[in-house]
C-alpha cells in the first residue's frame, strides 16, 4: 500500500463522522497513531485507523447509518457510560419508561462522538468521566454540530465538584438536566418521559 492511500485528518473525520478537531485530539492524546509530513500535516494509515476502531470498540459507521434510516420514525436514546453496571441500570430505566425507544450504547468518549454523529439521538444520557475523551470534550463536539442542536442531553455523573456539572446546563442549552449518581430510577424515569413529550422523531 502506497502513502497515497494514507488518510488525512479530514478523511479520518469523514470515516468516523466526527470533526477534524476531534481527530486531532485523538492523535495528540496518543489514542490514534499518526505520522507527520514535512509540511506538518498528519497522516493515518488505514491499518492504524482500523486498529484504533477495534481498540475503542467503534462500530461500522455505514451499518449504524443504515440502522438509523430503518428506524428513523423511532425515538433514539444514547446511553454513554463506561461502567457496565450503570449502562445496564440506565438501559432498564429507558426500557421501563420509554418502551418504544431504540437504545444505543457507547462506552467511551471516542465511541460516543462517532455514535452521536451517525445515530443523531434525540435523547442522550451522558457520563462526564469516560476514558478516551471525557464528557466535557464530548459536549464541545456536540456544540459544533448544527444537526444536533435539538438533541437533549441528561448528564448522569458522580463528578465532583458537582456544581461544575450543573454549570454545563447553564452554559449549554442541549444539557437539560444534571443527575447525580447514585441515580433515582423513578426521578430519572419521570425526567425522560417529560423530555420525550417534546421530542420530534423522524
């Protein structure tokens, strides 16, 4: 394979459905292997991109997009948390209070950004402390995407100081609620039901 097949930041961003800034962060933080040209531009080999996707459990973007198209008239809820027990609890809350919703999961910040871009969930349950790219960085990524302007984010976190988490809701209109862990199932369920009433599907 020649260097002509190697990928620029823009091509990696397109394949992963994220911004160039996010790809740059992955590289400088050591998550995605890349090399620098004499001009200073980064290049990524297809093999390194595939290894990166496998390491972070990043699904095939085309398959996700196909699934989203097939279920476009459904309410899509993304659960983004790196703790399996918490993901299971949040899934049960969504299944109980929003039984018609299609549930998606992401277990790290990198995966979250990619799934958000392809699924375009109407509701998102977001942890702040995740490996790869924390929830604060994920929210910065969301702010750059006009197609996600109507997504509603519920931050579910044990982050301290919690008032920094609550400040997110004042600075970011997409953050509609901040829930401290451990979670009250009933309170979170009522919040999801209320939010779902104002969501446009399709």
